[in-house]
């Protein structure tokens, strides 16, 4: 694989999953509390089956971080019915692919395959919701795999490391501060008992949502799901654990020194989530700043001043508790990070002073609306969007969201910037390169 | 977000390399209508209603394989500059116009061909074709834009040096292909980019950016007549021109292991082991696909993953693949493991290569591989974007409009004997290139 020169400069506005308001979601609920959301999409003869559990790194304790993600790995280790190593092999034999991901708030498992084979993952997911076998030997071996994953994703990737460190500094008492994958020192202590307790608590029908999108009949798929999952008893009630973040008393600043080539800056501001009215304005603000090459940050830092290799902003509002607004840039070769940071902040100050133009705001809204439609090209993306909204307050928020975006004015954008992009909400991280490649 | 398998690095390469060998479950034969236009451009069109979007991929056979000696990166730079200004629109005009309607218009370099991709809502399709044709037919290649993009690409080349996987991959391709263009990075090097002038770019553009050297795939909510009308309106005046070709140097297989060690102060050794492979036109392509699925291409169903990750916990991501391009290809197995276990992991790769070329695979392994490769086809053409890319590749590699049906036959015809034969022929656990990027003191490599 050759890695052609790809500049990631304005991806962030795309991180916020979007969906057309006209999504025809059919909602069902079983007596045991399991919620089921189905969208019939007949464009291609494929379907995705996904099961989302309301458990993530926010449900962990200090000293046991990384538990949810390790459990996600263990979910592929087999049950009495499907032995060790067989889960993915069985799905692949049916021409499907499967995988899973863990976030701060949820853990999701998904399969994607020809729609006439949708019954297979339904049965297998129902089985592993309750019948997982966790042997000490398998846990120890998979812990090693996760440590390798951590080395790969964080320890040896300077920009990811900066991201980890800035998040850790941004929050002081909210569980958002530790990485989903966990701290290395904690990973070494996770044992089978921890995993079993976590599994028994959170892997129950009343803590899960099933999402199916694809070339299926909602009625038939629901009948199959009911048959497979209906007999699973409801688990104990789970306390809704919202995290709290204590007040911040001023700007924070950190440095990461690491073998790297180019310095970079990553700034976060604490902001409300999407269920707050200001969330819509913050999303439009992110698009005005970095929705494409014509947007402010790329145009100023990369194109006009030619001091940055990339520059972007992004609003992460799809979280249960208030999370962060990001602004970041990587210096171009030979440019000083001090100048890059200064230019980045000038752009933020500018939008706090003067409202963006009507055309800029309209462009941002058009981009958000268009990506609502574009992403429906992929059934996996549709399911993922429905899940992301469902996890933070219900999939119907998708409609509220789009309406909210349409109402945002240029002055709303300026006001949101002035209110939230302030020192007492801010944390800045600088990556300082050390060393380099030696043969 | 953390995931069990590296979606981005595992799924994507499979789509990239195997997309060419995966046929649609025949939904009444053809996936698209094919037509050679009077100016020589090949048009592939698939009308898909249901979503008001249109996806277009325009491919030009002007990839880095055509970079003249000493001008590495010119093909990529030329493609990159297309949307940085035309004779009537500035770079900013173009980005503002496409951004305003929430569409995208991007260019992408490649070894064999470059692509210009357009994605728009149906209501904006006319604007989209206008911009697409303008950047392909009338790029300005202004000096100041060349200077800008050259600096950006150079910065990104420098930044790639902090990614151990990228460092390893570049070193590997160079060692395997030598002087063959596949051994040089698509984006060029800091030095080669400095040697490229505006004149070079214009000459390269004139040589290759011709309709008889182009494939356009149009997929989405648009019918035949609309496509014809748009092409007539916006691509008028693009006339056929002779394309000169020059022979490529031949890459020779090395004798004995060749080891490249690169020091980096990191926690993991990034390992790539491999050698020359096959071209896309090799008739053994399908048997090789089945064999590689069993060896290391099949994710959790593969031997490398089972042995090295599941049984030994040595690595998070381990896989092998054959990259088969028009003018050659390569085989590689790659993994990352903590520095101290590099020797052990490399030994297992070599062991599995040796095993598959000396012992027949089991009936179950063969059947599972065939079942996945044929059964997963619908996933590879399940969106307008994927279909547009798929059509482009099928046309470029001359796989034929019945490839959709043929692929299944080719895969199902592969026998255990074929697997053993191609493993013997195309895997070489003695004469290989081994690249290790990591903390060399801690790895204490035996190789």
C-alpha cells in the first residue's frame, strides 16, 4: 500500500454523524427491555446487524481503566455453543465481516453481510450476550494483545499521544479524562473477575439497543430478533451515572516531548453537548472554521500564510455529558509552532468579534444537510448515526438536530464562539519533536 | 474510540486489493452500461435511484509508474494541482463553489492511474460536471500554486517519517522493486520534487491527460440521457491524441535475505517481510487470492492471525497480502510487536510461509476461503461510491463486463493442489526482504 500525500485538514466537521431527517426508523421494544431499531433500505442486497451496549470507559474506575475495551475483545473468545475463535470465522464463512468498537459511552458490535443471511448474526449475538466463556488463560493472552494495540495507537504515534495527554489535562475529575483503551499500568492489573463482573452488569437486554439497516423486511427481522433475544431475562437495573466535572480556574497548558518530525498544537474548550441549544451553533461554528478548503482555517493557515500543513476545528457534541470543542494545526516544515498557534488563535478571536458572513453560514448549513443525505449511501454509516444519537438521548434527536441547525444565525455563531472559546474553558497542548529517523 | 481489529488498516486494504477480484452476486448480469465515446473515453454508467446523489470517478492512466526518471512525484503533483486553479477559476473559486453545495471534488494519485472524484447532490450535478471538466481540461498550473503544493507535499513527506508503518513501507518497496517505478513513493521525495518545473508538469499533462487515456464512471440518481447531455455540454472539444509509452525497467528477484534495519525510539518493532509478487494479469491471481486468505489475508480466519495474535498474543494487527498492479506486484506479511518479541514474531511468519508451501491446506480452509471470497462480494458494491471505484478498476484491468459472474467461477475452481502450487511458486521464505523499524538495541535482531 502506498500512502499518497493526503492532507487531513478539514475532516472534523465530518466526524459528527449526520442523517437525513426522513429516516424511516421502525422502533420496537421487548418485555425484557431490549430496544430494536430497524430501517429498510433496499438499494443493495446487503444488511448490517448491530448491537450497542450502554457501557464504555465512563463506567470504569480509577485503577481499572480499559476494562470495557478489553471485554469487547473477549466477546470474540467463544461460548459453549460457538467455541473459541469461531465467531468471526463463522461470519466470514457466510461472506460477512464483523467487528466492534468501544467508546467513552458505549460498546458496539456489528456484522455486515448479504441480507439473506441476517439470521446468522442475530442468533450469535443473542448467544454471546449471556453465555460468554472467560478463561484466565484467554484473558491474559488478550491483555497482551491490547497492550500491543496501545503501543501501536498511542505510545508510538506522536499526534495521538498529544491527543491523549490534552484530554487527560482538560478534565480533572470526569471519567472522560482517561483513554478508552485504558492506561498501560491499569491494563496490567485487569483480571478475569473484573471482566466477569463488568459483563454480568452491563451485558443485558435492558442495557442494549439493536440496530438493523438494509435490504430486509422489518417485520420478519423483528420476529427473528424476538425469537432469539426474547427469552433472555432482564438484568439488574443500571444506575444512570452522569459524570461531573468540577470548575476550571484558568487556562491550562501542557507539552509533549516525543520523537517526531513536525510540531503541532491542539486546543480544547469545554462545551455543552448537542442536547443544549448552543450545540447547534457550535456545530455551525466548526463548519465555518473548517468545512472544506474554502473555510477559514485552511484558507488562512495553510493557503495564505503557508505556515501549517493542516489546520482544523471540530465540535464533539455527541456525548452524554459536556465534552469538547477542538482547534488544531500541524506546522509546515521549518515553521515555528508559536506562529502557528498565534494564527490559529487569531482566527478564533476574529469570529468572536464579528459574525461570519451569511454565505459562510449558509455554506456550513448546506454542508451539514448534504452530508445527511450523502452518508445514507452506506448502510453501516446510517446504523452508526442512529446508534450515536440513541446512546446520548434517543435517535429522534436526529430530527431535532437538523431543525436546530437550520435555525442557527450568523450572530448565534459569533455568540457561541464568544461564550465558549474562553481561557477558563481552555487547555492547550504542544507537541515538541525530539530526535528523528536514523538508519 | 478503540476497536478490536484495526478497521482502517485491515478492512481498507482488503477492499483496496481484493475489490478487483470480488464479483457482485449476479443481480441480472451487468452492473453498468459501457460505451466507448467518439473521443475514445470509456463511459461506465450505473443508474441507482433511491438517494438523490451522484458519484463520478474520472480515472486517467497517468499514475506514478509514468514518472520520468529523476522526476519522481510528478504524476501525483500534476493530479494534485488540478483543483488549484484553471484558466478561468482560482483555487479558492473552485473550493468555494463545491463547498457551498456540500459536495466534494478531490484528486488522488496512484501507481497506475490517478482519479478525480466528484460527489454531489443530484440538484447540483450540472455544477459538478462543470467544475470537474474545467479542472481536468483547463488546469492553469500557476507557478505560485505549484510552489504551494510542492511545499505542502514536502511537509507531509517529512511528517510521514514519524509514522513507523510508513517508514517501513517505503523502505520495503524500495528494496523489493529497486529501479522499477513501483519502488518509488507516489508522492516523490523531497529531492525529486525540487527538480520538477512547471514545464515538466505541463508536458506530463499534455502527454497523458487525453480522453482516449481516460475512464469515467458515473453512478447514482442520473439516467443515460442526462449523462450524455452533461458530457456533451462540458467535455466538448476534448479530442483524442496519441499516447506515447516507454518500456519500464524490470524488477529482478533478489538472492538471499536482504535485511533493512531502521532505528527509531519507539516501543514496537514494525516488521514487513516479503518479496516480488504477481501482476493483476497473472492467471494465478485467483489461486493466489485463496492461498493468501488462508495464510494472512483472512483476518481472524487466517493462520498468521491465529498463530501470532490469538495463540501467542504477540501482535494486535498481523496480516499478509499480494498487491497486484498492472506492471507487477509484491507480497508482504506485516505486524507490529514490542521490540523484545520481534525475533519470535518474524520466525512465526517464516514458519507459516514454509508450512503453506509444503503441506496442503485442509478441505475446510479451502472451503471457508472460497465461501468468504465469493459470498462477500455484495459488500464491495453496496454503495454508489464503491460501485464507481469498482467499475473503474474492472475497466482498467480489463476484467470484462461478465467479471461479476466469472469471478465466482474462478474462485470456486481453485483446488488444494492449486493452493500448494502457487504457494510454492510465489512465496519464498529464503529470498526475501525484511524491514524492521524499531528500537534496534531492544530487538537484537537475529536476521
